[in-house]
């Protein structure tokens, strides 16, 4: 995967360390090609497809980042790609996906509705469906993030990973627990889509909220059938954060680290700043999963951040 996938850097910020009282090591997947970790799993899956499968065409559903990964990987192998995305997907992600040569279809108000439309397309045309997270080769590809993190910073004692469908979290926790069983791996989910949180803590399913939220990359109604058993068995905890907490983390990274990351990418930092995860004195790896943010929403993000009830720091 080396010729296609970048080995992204890890950054330690003196300002974030001071605010949190911990050593925070940011794994910058926002600097990955296509702007997200999703390329790892997408390329790993498509690299394993046969020529006959590639000729049938590739179809997927995505909130945005998986779409770009599939579009790029399909183009690399000379295959056509048709991507179904929710109607609320930020324009930046739609345009980037189309720029890689994929056909984009906007369908439904949520990832689940886009997923159902993509499945109907596959049944009608016998295309190859590549799931955004519920696929073993996709999960394995995402796990390369954790392999790089451990090589770059073996003193890590805790890793926070954003959770939507669970592909990144499953790949991360499987790798880390295999090489360092005592490490704590904690999932972070948006309170706008707490399905994995509810299954992890209460063994119950709950429908996604109607309001879309700012972390569209992790707003998934239904986690994967492959990923949830892994998360429930291996994760040490799974916490949720609010949109206001995510917005605060996004603005803090923009002001102090000069990086504009998307909502899902800031979720792990939000969990530390909001006190959801004990941090004092620890070496904590934060997976900044993507950087495909919509710049038109900056004013809204600032207002949301100012509404945070816990004033962790002044922005």
C-alpha cells in the first residue's frame, strides 16, 4: 500500500498538552491522500478484486470520505465507480469525489438511505458493492493507521478513535491489542448517532436522531455486523460527545495548530477536552480521521463552540 497511501505524521502540540494535562499525539489522517483514512480500506479492498469483478463496476455508499477513497482507488485500477451519498453531504466532499472520476448520486437524508439506494443499484446491474466499514479487507486496511501510530510512538498508553460504522475502530483495536495488550483503546461517537454506544453499553438498538449534526463522517444509523462484536469485545470504553464539544475542538485545532479538520476528525480531541476520558499524565493517541471540512460552516461552528456549557478553554 506504500505507493498509494501516505505514512501520515503524528503531531504533539504544547498548547494541547497544557490544556489537557496529558501528552496528546495527533495522528494526522487529514493529511492522507484524499484527506481521510478511508483511502486505506478502500484501496486494500479494491486491490483484492479480480479483473472480472472490476469490469462489473464498483458501487458504494458513503458520507463522503469513503467515496473519495473508492473513487481514487477505482481510477487507479481502471474501474468505473458509482457513489451514492446523502443529500446533506458537504459540497467539498461531493466535488472531490467527482474530481476523481466517479459518478455521484445524491440519495436520501442519511447514510442508511444512501446505502439502501446503492444496494438496489447493485442488484439491478450486478455491480460490485464495497461496504464503507462492514468488510474484512476494508477493516484490515484501516488498521494500518494503528500500525503506523505504534511505530511512530510506542509509548502510547491510550488511543482514541472516532466511531461511525466501526471499521476504523475495529482495525485499530485489533492491531493495538495484538501488539500491546495493556493499551487502552476508547471509541468516540457523536450523540447524534449513538447506535454503537448503545450497543456497547446497553445491548440495545436505537434509531439515529433526525438532526444531521456536524460530524457527518460518523453519523451512521446502523454499525457493522462484523465491527460491533469486535468493538464490544476489545474496546475498553466508548464515549459520546456533543456537536458543541466537537465544534470547540475544531476551532481549537484551527487556531492553535493551524489545521481545519472535519467534525469526525475532531471527535477524539473533543472527548479529552470535555473530560469524557481521563487524560492527566497519559500518552494519548488521537486519530484525526479526516480534514474534508466545509469552510462555509465556520461561522456556525464558532457559535456552537461558544455555546459549550463546559468552558474548558478560551478560543
